[in-house]
C-alpha cells in the first residue's frame, strides 16, 4: 500500500486562514472527525503532511518509495478511495474544474502537485465535498456528520442510555461511546444522527437536535440548547444556544449566549453572554474578510456568523457582528459590536480601539491553557505562534470598522 501524504493546496490554504495559520488544511474538523482522521479511516494508515515550512516540524512529511499525495481539503468517499487505490505511479486525479485531487508517485514532492507537473491526470467525475472557503465548514457540517456517523458506528453497538429522565426521539440514530454521561436531557435524532463521544457529558436540561456530534471528553452545560448541524470537538465545554457551528477542540463557550453559523478554532474561550449575529437585518448576503485577497468577499450566503482562530479569547457580553473574522491569539472585550475583522495578536475592543498583544504575554497565556488540560506547550507550539506573530505584524493591522457590511 502506498504512503499517505495530505497536501495543502496553496489557494485553498490562503482562503481558510486564520484556521490554517496553526494547522494543515486536513487538520480542519468538519463532521465528527478532522479531514485527516477521515482519510486515516478510509485508507487505514496514519497520514503525514505537505504544508508550509513553519508547520512542518509539528506536521512533518514522511515520504516513502510509493506515495499517495492527496488534497487535504477534500472529504473522502468510497468512490474516491477506490479511484486513488487504482492509480498507477506518476498518475493522478483532478476535478472537472482542474483541482488536483491526488497523485501517486515514487518521488518526494517539495511543493503541492499541479496539473503543470509532468504527470498524467484523469478526471474524477463523482460528487465531492471540498472545503474551499471558511463557510464551507459549517455549510457541509450536517452532511459530514451523517457520513462520519454511518462509517464510525457501522457494525457497532451503542452504549445504553439508562437515565430514566432522558427522552430520546429516534433512538436508533443515537450512538453513545463508553464513559459518556447523560442526565435529564432531550435528544431528538429524527432529523439526523447524534454522536456522543467517549467520556462526554450531557448535563441536566440539555436539548440536543441531530445531526449533532459531541466529541470525546466534551461537556454540554446545564440547560444547553444545541441545534442541529453542530459539532463540538473533543474536550470542549459549551452552554447557551449553539446552532450550525463547529468547535475544533479544547475550546469553551460555557455560559449563556448565542453562537450560530460559526467556526471556533482550538484553545478559544467565549465569555459569559458572548453573542454573534448570523443574519443581517436586510437579508442580504454576508461578506467575510479574506486573508487571500485582503478584502471583504461575498459568501453568497445570508447566514454566516463568527470565524475565530486558535487561542483567541472574548470577554463577557462581547458582541460579534454578522460575518466576523478574528485571527489567532487575539483578546477581544468591551461593549458595542466588534470590527468585522480583528487581526491576530490584537488586544482591545471597538470602543477604546486595539493594540498589539504582547507576544510573551500571549505565549504565557497559551502555555497556561495547555497546563489546565494537562498538556505540554512545547517549543514547536511556541515557534508556530512566534512565526504567526511575525507574519501578521509584518503587514498593517486591519481591525476594520464594525459598521462595514
């Protein structure tokens, strides 16, 4: 079997910033699993990565004598798995629009493969889900929960829900892993499956609507209103109302407040009563800041909320506007709507303005967040944040007007 290497398409990686500042494209969670975890399941091996230089120490490439280079932005399917397995050496697959899907080669690549390379490419015409834009993460999340649920639970038996005060609708669509705790909750899986990860907790008074995924070790706090098409990644704590949103992992929104049509990275915290808007009053399309173009780009969607990079914190009662993008390791607080784009390592809010978050202080806070979860904030993690700080501070700070729609 060939060696699996997931590569970053440079254009897609740029469009997925700030999430890809701290991870390869395949590290994005959509559905129950990350894209890398999906490919590992399909091809039965642990992948390595072809990504930007400063991420390669944490996410190295491990080539062999026979390699599958696979686009990390593509959600795997059985048909695509079969097509990749059938590739001969120096042969690849592209979509009808020319996007490189995969390449099999005995060479080690230094850059992502393109159709200009000296390889033979065939066109794969079956339907595919590609994470091209930030909003694709929540748009396709429900369908990916369904697909992941079917694969992960196939041939397995759910742990029983024994709490007499929990009400389940369509219990055949609910799967509970070992160690999970459920108390006095309403779980409605009539519209899609509900997956409850190992050692997860659903507290008293929770209402949960499928499709929904609650990751390993995560908690829904008392009275949580968990809408459909939502993924709470591993080791998160959530409360209040959450709908059609994705938490990557190790992030908290523990209190009341609304979060909708949003994507939250790792090691983030939303303070009590933090809220976001996900629909404009005039029902027009939402625009999002694009790191690729440096402009607000039309998403083509009327529902779009908050995109928050890793290590970012928001104070109590913070209000995020429709289609807000916040970078890595920002600290946001204060009343009034925040700007539509808040740069990485920004400190402040819309009323008093922003200043640069002191790097050493930001690193100290990141290390403390790791220690609170019994994890080590090592030199690799520190070097990644230092590099992002350098990249972001090398261009003008763009914490745009909160009233630009």
